[in-house]
């Protein structure tokens, strides 16, 4: 997801670690078998329960927001879907 033409600074490592963790907890979407997803509520819980990240509630919410803003996930209803690269 890193775009070399993007003028914004890269995401902090802990947010990228959050993304990796959430991807390992994602599953096939109910609507689209080929799309990996996780509910927003479950994602929040996964981040809070992680022994490796040690995040507080505000940190978990910030990580999810930043991942959505940068296109790592897109949201449909209350479901975070993993964005799949075209490459």
C-alpha cells in the first residue's frame, strides 16, 4: 500500500503492525467470498487484546481510522474489508 508518489509521511510502524494483526483475524466476507473482512467491533477488540501492541482504546480507534484513511481497509456498513491491490 505504500505509494512512492504519496507526499504524506509513511504510517508509523505500530499502525502497520495493527494492520498485519487485523489481516490475520479477517475472514471471507459474508457477501463476497473472495474479500477478506473483519467487523469494526471485532477489529477494535483484537487490537485491545493484543499482547504485542499494548494499545489503549484511543490508540486502537486511531489505528483503524488511519488504516481507513490510507486505503488499507474500506468500510461497508460495520465491516472493514481488506483492500486488494490491483498489481
